[in-house]
């Protein structure tokens, strides 16, 4: 294992925790601090989603160059997550049409971001192994 693999695991665990803790809180499992949405605004969460997706894109390219078959799947997932994270960021700077704010999701936007964070975290943890194949 190289340092980049360990970093990918640590970032994946952190991103996974950012996504799974609010989901557990939504099901009334765990303490109330599990709901990160009461501490962090959606704008910050969208930046986290975009940054984690960009990191997953980098890991996916490394996976593809190492001939790991999961690399292409990781890249597709990363690009979808990157789009989901970048659109609200662009909307916060008044760039693009109004639907970039993803306001049409209403209250479901928080749960969608949580699910995206869980998926990103899982694929970053998978990348730890796939980058070494």
C-alpha cells in the first residue's frame, strides 16, 4: 500500500460518515448531532460533494491506468457526483440557469446529497484496493 491508497481510504471513510450519519439520524438512530444539516448549510455540503467527486475522478483515472476494471465505473459515478455537486456551486455564483440550484428537489435535496456522499465514500474506499491492481 502506498500513501495515496491510505489517503483515499481516510477520505472515503470521512465522506462516507458525512453521508451515513444524517441518514441514520433521519431514521432516529443515534444522537441528534448525527444530523450534519443542522450545523452545515447546503452550500458547504455541495462544495464537499464536488471536491470529493473530483478526488474520485483522480482516483478513477489511476485505476484505469492500472487496468482495474472498476475504474470506468468509478469514473462514471464520479462524473455524475461531480455534476450534482458543481451545479449548486455554480448557482450560488449566479452562473447558469435557475435549475442549477436544484431547488426543484425541495427538502429531498438533503437526502440526495447524503446518498451521493455515501456512494462517493464507498467508491473512494474501493479505490484504495483498485489502484493497486
